[in-house]
C-alpha cells in the first residue's frame, strides 16, 4: 500500500510526549519564579539592614542623635523616608505586597525567635523588631533602640528567617 500519513497510535504518542514536555516546562518555570522572588526578599532584607546601620551611624537630617535604631514609630512609607533618608522604598515592598505601607510592619512583641515574633511575617511582609539593650521592644523615640531583628518568609521552604543588627 502507498498510504501516506500517521496512524492514530503515532499521533497519540506524539501528543503524550508533547504533554509531558509542556508539564515539565511549566513546573520548571514556576520553580524559577519562586526562586527569583526569594532572591528578591533576601536582597531587600540586606538593603533594609544596610539602611538601618547607616541610620545607626549618622542619625537623620533633623538630628545629630546617632548610635541607635528607629523605634516602632517607623511605620509606613512617609516615616521610613523621614528616618532612612537614602532608603529605596522598593526594598521595603516585598514581592506580593502593593507598597511599603502594607509590606513593612513592626513587631508587637519582643520575642526574638522566628516562631514567636508577632505578627508573623508572610511572603508579602517583612517584620521589623527594634529592641532596647535589655531585650524589651523599643516603642518610642525617647528609648534607646540598640539592636533590631528583621524577619521574612521564603516561598521555597515556607520557613521564617531572621536577620539581626550588627550591634547586637
């Protein structure tokens, strides 16, 4: 016979192979996107830490007080910029957050563990915990905030991580 074309079995095999390859491609793409967002979170935390260390060394434009970190009064984009004059607000906005107002929150307790800090960070929030020398939460500018912790959550493993100040 001189027939040309493909049999049904051949077509099914090709369709099945294409489906497998497509599935592998989608899974790989998703994994790459998750890794990219986690890398952005780590970079943001490093940038925020650097901004806070700069504040510790030089204070703000309005004061020559230095040797301390901002208290829990540093909330929202406006106050972040008033405390950390050279800070890029994009670093305070995690992937998945709309802006620094919703993505950067302050801790409400002084528990210095990744499981005990409140509120718990999500993949769309970073938590800032300023502390006094004795480990109590630093809630006002009249207090001496001598250290801080930053908490963030990664998508790849679902774990919460903590970054500490240099002056612990």
